[in-house]
C-alpha cells in the first residue's frame, strides 16, 4: 500500500510542532519580561480557536487571499482587547504575532523526520505561510526538503488544490504522496484526492481537555504513535 | 551594505551546480550502457543553448505556463533527431530528460552553503521547476531551507515577479534578500527590484570556450570566487 510512496507531506501545527505549549511558554516569558499579567493560556486557546473561522472568511471569498500571519494578527488584535493586554507597541504586537514562527517540535519530531528524510522527500503541506514555515524550521531544526504552503497554491486545506498542487509540484502522482497529520479531517480530504494517509496521534495538542482527534477514526494507510514509529512502519 | 541581509537566494544552473560536466558524464555513461555512440558533448551544449529560447516562448505568451522539465523535453526531442540518437524508449527519453535532476555541485558548493545556512535563510531562486530542484538537492546534498522556483511565481527570471515574489514569500523586504548568481544579467535584474547582489564567478560553466560571465561586469554588493569565499565575505 505504501510501497509506491515517494514523498511525505506534513501538516505542521499540532502534527509536527506543539503549538500550545510553545506559545504559552513564549507568552509567559514575554509577559514576565514586560511585567504584564494576563491569562496567556486562555489567550492561546482562543487564538487557535479563531484560526479556522479566519481561514473560512478566505475560503468563502469574503476576504481575498490572505496569509496566516495576517489572519493571526487580525484575531490577535481582538484578543488583546478581550484579554485586557494593554500598552503593547507595534513592535511588541508583531513579536507576539510571530510566536507562530517560534514553535517547537514534539520530542520525536526531529529524530523521526531525519530518519524519514533518508528514504523519502519530506515537505510541509501546511496552511501556515511560507515564511512562517521557513522561520519555524530554522528555529526548531526541522530538516525539510521542501516547504509547501497553502500560500504556494493560494488555497487553504481542505481545498483539493492544496493536496493536488503538492503532488503536481513534486512531480508525483497523488498516490505517490502520503499526507501525514494528527487530524482526521485533513487525512480524509487528502485521501479523497488520491493521496496516501498516515495518522500520528497528538492527544496533547489541545491540552488536557482535548476531545477530538484522540485517535484515527477512519481507515488510513498508516496509524502511528510518533514520527519515529511512522519511520519504523514505512521502513525508514 | 549587506548587514540587513537575512536571506540568500541562489540561481542554480551554473551557479550552484556544474550542469555541463554532470550531463556529459551522465549521458556518456548512459550511452555506454546502451551501446549508443553520439556526440554527447555537442548534444549537451545544444540542449543548454535551447533553454533560453524555450523560456522566451513562455515569456512572450506563445506558450502558456510550461515548466522546465517540459521545455527541456521539447528541446531534447528535436536534438535526438538532429544528433541521430536512435532507438530510445519513452522510459529512456524520460531518464535522459531528468538528467537535469541529477546535477552535481561545484567543489565548494556544499561546504559554502552549509556555512551560509548557519547565518542566513538559503533558498533556490531558479528557473528550474520545483521537483527538479528538490530531486537535485537530494542528489547533490544541497541543504536548502526553502525551494523557490519560477514555477512558484509562474514567471521566469528576469521577470520582476520572480525576484519580488521571493522576497514576499520569505516575509522580507527586497533589500533583505541577496541574489547569488554566476550571471551578470540575473544580478542586474535582481538589483533593479531592490535585492542585494553577489556574483560568484563560474568560468568553467560553459566549458573551455566560455566567453561571457567570466567576471563581474557591474558593481555588485559582493564579488566572490566561490561559495566558501562568499561565506567568508558575509561573515558566515
């Protein structure tokens, strides 16, 4: 089933990096340095909760193509008011917004990617914008062969253009590309376009109260507990 | 002048890889294995000579967007007749065409890029298509942070869209990006869009009879003899 796979393309937020712990730690340190108290955990969760609705505005055509740094900032500006975080300069706000460029991998991420890279082309296929993904790779030591983004195709997953575009620019048939994600819906959408699928559970992504994506809910080609387990299962 | 530079973007054919020696060696080995005799040196030079005219057809709108693998194949099919290379199967022709994915770096390439990557984002900015560049990076061990291609922007250099598009997707101002090339014309075009420029001489690119691009003919920000020299000059 996976013998024909030549490239693995990865969802990033949650699948490759632990955005929640990374952002909470970064904002708590920022708040400490600025002597600002706030509910950073609540702000982080609310920020992420605003992510899909913001992309929906682009998906529905309410907004023209708008990349994630800009969408994150739109959501952040509202949340700074709601969470009563006051006195930030424009430079501060930009620094906070770019926390999404400073996310750390899960403990197995770098080891797993490094093994997978020996056998496969490994690329991002994320709704994050290219510069976010490139800066994150430098920060977290992610050894991508290629950085593909919704921005590359001007289409947010689960738009078929993103999955088919990735296969096309890699010069591969959809069945030669495996989507790796911690989210059932991303893999179902990839599968509909003919890509292979690998589910890697990240039950801590949304913190202790996570209720969804705790396990694979469909028949995916591979179901793994970590990137190292994924590498072992695909012979890398 | 170069203190504000955050990313280096590289022309690839000739600047990063020695296409001529790589292709001649590959085709001679292929011919040997197939017991085919031909003027492989002449075919290689004619193939490269057909590259700009083929892109010109796209630049002028005679052809819709067509990437380099397809343009290379169009030129190759004519040259196989002209050079009387007969009896190739479709798989053989595809293998020959993909020789452009199997090019080797100059002796200083990997060491120089590895040093530069410590201080800067390093990306391709090539007229080669994405899959060609990704496969070449695997083959030649090129440690790119990002693979940007004319295909990303649907515009062949020296179209301003390619240079400005690279800065935009990297989230940088043009002056924060330095174009690295062995070709004066590429750097002049990059400079017109506000990018910084580094000329690295590759006087052997076109073989012993090379007549152009033997040296920097304009005032570029850096003029270097190799990628290792470039790294030293920019403090990487």
